[in-house]
């Protein structure tokens, strides 16, 4: 695998000695050079790898709090199993490469609504999610629809 390397650059405010601040051996990029000139040319026949861009990203809260915290946590309510099941079913349905990526997230500040999933770029939350809801969520991803019964309302969101 080949990587393009950026030439070493010193910010003008640090001058030529700026490179020693970080222990780097940097050259100075003249103002006449353009951004594209600051990269080494790719080797012959080398093409950049395409970056997969999914239509949606699902952030599953897997936050875990200490025992006895009155808010509880999504992890205590089964979010890690929900996350794993979502990943497996999204992949099994062939949606993982283009349609959706399932990620973990720290606290999404919706502790009162049980296991919570933030869906982006649509910017809505699913709440009170259980393992039994996973197939319906995946089906909705395939169709490009939401599972309305799980979507948190403004009133739900206000509770935090």
C-alpha cells in the first residue's frame, strides 16, 4: 500500500527554528508553492483508494456508568447486544458497504429513554430500543424509512 507524503512545512510564525520545537526536520514551504505542490506525486499506476461513504450512520450509546447511578446506563440496558446485532444484520443484508454503518457512541444524553441510537445525517434518535427491534430498524434502513414508534419526540428529548 502506498501513501502520499506531505512535505515538511514550518508555520511562518515559528520561522526556520519552528522545526526544532517539535524535534522535526522541516523545510520551509514558500508562499509561491500551491497546496497541491506540497504533496509528493503518486507513484506511476497508483490510484487513491475510494473512501466508502454510507448514506446513514447509526450511533448506538454503549455508555456504562458505575453501579448505583440513578440514571442507569445504556450498557446496563443491553445496548452492547443491540449494537452487535445491528452490525451483524446490516452486514448480512448487504447494507454495510453503502447504506449504513453502525458505530458505538458514548453517552448521548438520553438516559431516560433506555437504549438510544442517533441516526445521522437525518439527526433523529431511536429510544427504548431492544434486541427485538433490530430487524425492524434494519428493514427500515433498507427501505429508507424510520421506525416511527421508536423515534424520540421533542418531549422525550427534553427529559434527557
